[in-house]
């Protein structure tokens, strides 16, 4: 058996590998590298789906998350109930029990999920560590019954297996989905905990009401900071500058258009028939050719011509930011900051993909004084808790001269009662890995984050300068007040005026016109 | 189109996602994040396959790699020719044009590739960036003709497309495979370059002759440091402590054994029939039950019992280290070190997987004096060039007190004319990501790397102490020699003996018995 092999023997051993078994063996790719992160990932995938579905259906989200510890220390039952549109029964097995299945992968639209892997990966992990099926309930209409499934995944085939299908009789919202899974995990408090993730999710989704039952019995309720649903994100066509040669070629083979000009102007954004004809001319391709019949050589010439041409930016109104007012409200409410400032920058483009940056900074109030500031990274309304050092958001933060804005800092990041939230929203978030924990550092993205931070910091700087001025003023006042009796006594000696009268006059004067201090800090900041 | 949607409308949009399109969109997962790394990754995948095939067939490998820059700056043609066993024609399309296809995924054996993704991912990237098919040639017998394929991948189906199939008439080894791909890339020299990768590959595979034509026209030949093929790595059965509940359950459903005892003792390593019966008794499962009919509850009880039991380590002779002698020779030859020391530690186990650590340190000679030392990380004979900071090997290196061994150091790593190679070999390398650039920091692995480094450093320390002693000695000698005339003159005055005679005697004495210096450094090292 262990002798040397011939080419034929080796060939005979080759076979197809199941995609589910591949991800089972490589589950760190999907965010299941350790027990505490696994708890977080399951919660995250379920919430992502609930919020995306509510947004698409135009429903104000109300989500209840329960995490219970079971008999053994390392086993948890997680459930997430939403009031979204629900899911039709026939769709449930595939949506939860098959990897690489979904509606978002082929769309260019801002959404939380983008790959069709998340919740099925959670089911796979649950099954791997506990052998238990997942329970899914759903109702799509208040008049209908509630369907209940018990699901497993056939990993060899990457297909769902329905263990049980029936009706559920308990209480349930008019419409919605309920997901319940058991898994091996660990529950910890702190900066990368599931508690922190849920808090940040509430901040990034101020339209959601979130109720959270932690494993230690604590119940936390995050109420809505707004009742207004965010502007709906729109699907757009790909921009020619974001399409690689290989994808361009495939699109030319799969298009419904019958001429090259129609293909270019119908299948891409920002290409008019006129510029399509111009591209054909420059590449010496007849504009009426059937795109399916283009030779590889012509496709490449066409593609190179288009890449070299100046083309209008993709439409940017397809994106949906959280919004300055709503962000400020959320940070004030959920993090108890005294002063907040937010900036939503106008959208920009990286590699043909529209994206935008929002920053909200909160200061003072209930924020802890003697700790590093809290840095909140959000991508398409989903908080990122792991891998900060490889993330564009953190990298941009570390280029900021915090001292310039009179902020305490340590290791290039702010220290003290401050929270800095950065939200990147885009039709395609360039995550550094499939576990979606960090954003790739495209120069365009870094630049926008820096500009947004600086915008916001100028406001904070002004506030801090004002605060400092008020402190200084009150210090001078109290100093002056302390010397009034002495001063009045001397004046009495010199002028003969009654010292009580002088004291009263001086005090009146002092409290009428506060001493003035230059707003030096505010002025300096305009220089950066 | 952009109004709110119902549950049914959303469900209608869901569909299956192609695994090839998934990896195309997420190609950073497979090592194609940037143009210079992409060049390296293609070369690496082709070499991995060539070396694995030669090893399996018992052939001394001879590999020729050519990288040529094409008309445009960013386009390269890469070819790799080997003298391996070749691949039968009918197997070629699937092996090169389908992701998740191969022979190594389901085996527990030390090999370079382990996932069945590598070379097909290279083809996918080549096609994506240039639209060109890949060329594959093969011959499995000197008497046969050479087959030539031009291959593409149908990404929507994850299936190969044969563009052309024919014969090749040019020169070719008796047996072997030739791979040629065009791709968008970048060529750079330096620490993470393809040049460096090939050099390190030669060091880690001293049995291979490697000829490399760089894009700048330079030709480098790495000759063999040994003619002895490494010991063949053997496949083993999974160890019960490395199997998760979900996998255990699946194995119980797919087994050919007809009783639980047979299942446990046939499908796992280190479980005897006797201990299998013992496990059944402890879990209250009848030992003669058909394992396919076990209830989930019983499976879990059985699994928990086994996890809690003390079981002998898996067989460790299935692994194949490079070997101390061969490593020392390679480092001396390819890196031109003056002194080398190597250690191959006996294998250990992490999570049921056997693994071993080898360390080889080279010092002095042609190694650069005023640079940071060179750290070479190798996993199953494949060099790792990226992501050092997240790699267990680098993490272990940074815990070493280099100063203790009288080595210069900077940022916790050695500085000066030193090269440190660490080789981790295992039936399953726990990479932190699918691009296989860093090894996960299991405590067992960290510990073994530290021990191997310390072992090796003691030898280096002794050598350095010896070197220092010799230097000190010769310094004292020359100092003494300098004063001999003066001393002889004084002696002549005092004793009346001829000073010439005294000088000659003293010189004779000096060169006969070198002055002795304590080997203090060597002693100290035994303390760590």
C-alpha cells in the first residue's frame, strides 16, 4: 500500500471534494476558529439575515436574541426571533441547509450578507460540534400557520436533510423567522464579546429594537433611536472599471444583447450607446457584431480600450448611509456620550464600486475616563470585532494626529472618554477574508476615512476648546472671587467707599461678563 | 423594482452560487490578493504538485521554472516543467480545471497540497486576468506521445472546458508534466519574492534539482544536496481525539463495519477491540449494534466517553522529516553559511494529528553582516513567505532570548550573519487561512518549536563561544608576542642569559601551549 505509485494509480485516487466538507475542515475561513468567536458568529449571521429581510420588506425590525448555557459548560443554545417577512416553507431547507445558496451574491447592492454562506455555515458548525439538528420556524402571513423544520446538512452532497417538518403552536409574531441552534462555544464578556457585538449592532441599526437575553440571565433592551426606515439601497449594473478581463469575457458570452454596442450600454452602468460605438471604433471591432461571437483577441482589445477611457463614476445614490442625526442619537442613547458629532461624506468609488464613509465621535458623559477609547468599526451596518490590525478602518485611525485635536492618545489611538465609530457602506465591501472581520486597505477608502475623521474631529476639537475655555473662565472667576474681600478692603482705604458696596459691585460685574479666553484650539485645527 | 418585497418575491431570487465564482470573487482566500503575490502563488502551486507527484512515484525531482515578462508591463507567462510520473490524458482536464478536486483532501498523510484547490485556482486567476487558456502537457511513459491540452474553466459550473487537445512534438523528459499560464502580475526582488520562494524551496527539498529562469534573464541552478529520496510519508487512520462529534457521527453512518466495536477498532487508529468494548460498556451501548443505527444520543455518549479516555498517541512513524544531515548540507550549500547545526525533534501530537519540528541554524560565512537574520518558515517542505506575524513559527521565535546565546538581536529576532529555518511537518498543517501563509499557534506546536530552537541554539552558542575563545587566545598571544623582546631584554639584565635565546624559548613555548580561556559561554547555556 505504501510503495511508489504510477501515474494511473495516482489518477485513480482523484475525486471531487464536497464544498461543505471543505468548509467544515476549514471553518476558520468562516469565523469559527474558536469557541467564543463561534458563539458570536452564529448570532451575527442570524441577525444579518433578519435585518436584511426587514429592510427589504420595509418592516421596522424587532429582534430577540437568547443565549442559554446547557448542562455542559461548553454547550449553548442560541435562538434569534425576528418580525421580518418570514420565509416560505419550501425555501427554508435550502436557505439554511446548503452552502453557497442565496440571493445577494450576484447583485451589486449594499446589504449585510453578500455570499450566501453565513447561516448555513452556522448550521454546519452546530451539527459538527453537537450532532443536533437546527430548528427553524417561519410565518409569512398572520393568517397562516407557523411552519417548523428540524434541519441537518448532508455535508457529502452540500444538501439539506429535513429531519422533521410540522406546525408550531406557540406564540409568534404576525410574520417572521425563528432560528435555534445548539453549539459548542464559550461565553465571555469584554471587547470581542457577543454582548459588545449586539450593543454595536444596535448603534449601527438605530431603527431596530433589539432584546438580548445573555447566558448569565441579564436582559438588555435596545430601543429604537428612530422610527424612520433607512433609504432603500438600490441594485446597480457593474461599472466597466470594476470588471476584470475574465469577467468581461464571461459577460459577453452570457449577455442577452445582440450587438456589441447594446451589450456595452445595457450591461454596464455609465456607458451610453455613443461611447459604446466609440469604444468599438478605437478597438477596431464592428459595433454590430454579436458579442457572443467576439474573438478572445477582440475582447481583450475592447476591454483595454474601456479600461483606458475616462468614464463617469457609477451612480452613487444607490447607497444608504445611516445618517448623521440618527448616528448622533444612537451614540448618545446607547453609549451615554455627552457630546457627539457625526459626518456622512458624499460617496466615492474604488475599483468601480461605490462606497461611502460615515464617522460619529462621542465624548464625555458616561464614557470611561481611564481606558483606551472605544473604536467601533462598522461595514454595511454590521460591527466588525476581530482583526483590527489588518483593517483599513484601524489603519486610517492610526494615521490621525490625535494630539493635534487636544485629545489624549496612546499607541496612535485616542485614550479617555471617547468613542469613535466609522461606518463603511458599499455595494461590495472588500473584506480581507471570508470571515468578514477586516476591510482591505484600498487607498481610496483610507483617504475617505481620514477625511471623515478629520471633519468630525474639528467639531470635537471646537467642543473641547469651548469646554476648556469654560473651565478656565470659572477657574479665573473663583480666583478673583477669592480676592474680592482683600481687594475691597484696600479700595475702601484708598477711596473711602464702603467695602461691602465695593464687594457687591464687583461680584455683580464678575457674574455678568465672564472673562474671555481666545478660542485658540478651534483656530489651530483648521490647519491640518 | 426597488419597492419593498414580499417573502415570496425574496424567495424567488434565491439560487445556487457557483463555487468557482465564489472563489473568483474571493480570490484573496487562495493567495491571489495582489499582483506580485499572484506570480508567487502560481509558481508555488505548480511546484507543490510536481514535488508531491515525484515523491509518490519515487522519482528524483528535476524542475525547471521560467517566468517571462510579456509585451505589457503587468503580464507574465509562467511555465513549470517536471520529470514526475506525468498524468494520464483523461485526468488532466479535471485536475487542472475544477476546483475542489484531488486525491489529498480525504487522506491523513503528510503532503504539500491538501485541499485540491491550488493549481485550478491558478488557472482560474490566469483566465480572470488575461482571458487566456492554460497549456498542459504530459507524458506517462517514454514510449508514449506527449499530450497537450489547452484548458479553460467554466466558472458557472466549476467544470473544465477543453479548448484544444493534441500532441506536442518538442523536447520533453521521459515522463513528466508541463504547465504554462499567462497572468496579470508583478515581479519584484526581495524577501517576499518568487526568487526567494524558489531558493527556500530548494533548501527545503534538497533532493530536488531546480533550474530557475527569472524575468530579468538571470538563470539560477540549485543542485541536489542529496540523492536519497526522503522516507515515504504514510497515510494513517484518524485518531479518536482529533475527531469532532459531527465527523464521528458521519463516520458511523458511512462505515463498512457492521458492529460498533468493529467500527471503533477498524476506522480509528489506536483503538483495540478490547478498548472498543470498554467504551461501549461505559456508554451503555451494546457493542454489537449496527453503527449506522445508533441513535444521536448514543453517538454522543460514545463520543464523550472516548474523548475522556486516555488513548495511546497516534502512530508517529507516518511522518517524513527532511533530516538533520540533509538540512545542514542544504543550508551550507545554498545559503553559504560557515557553521550549521540542525535538530529533528521526535514527533508529537496536537488534536490527534501527528506533527514534528526541525530546526536548522546557519551562521557566518557568506551570510550578510549588517542585516536582520533570515527567518525561513517551512510547512511540509513548502516555504511560507507571507503573514509572518500571525504564524506560530514566528511567534515561537519571538519568545526566544537570543541574547542569552550571545547573539545580536533586534525586535526579538536575531540580527547579523544568521539564518534560522523551522520546518513543521504533519499529516495536517493547521493553516490560519486557505492561502496557506501562516500556521495556527497550537500550544503543542509552539512548545516543540521553542524546544527545537533551544536545542539548536545551544550548539550555535558553543560554536560561537569557541570562536570567541579562539579570537581571545590569538589576541593574547599577539599581545604577549609584542612584549617578548622587552621581556627578554629585562631577563638578560637580571639573569645574564642571552636575550636571543630567551626570545626563542618564549616564542616556542607560546606556540606550543595556547593560553587557556574558560568556556564560560558554553556553560551558561545549559541553564536555559
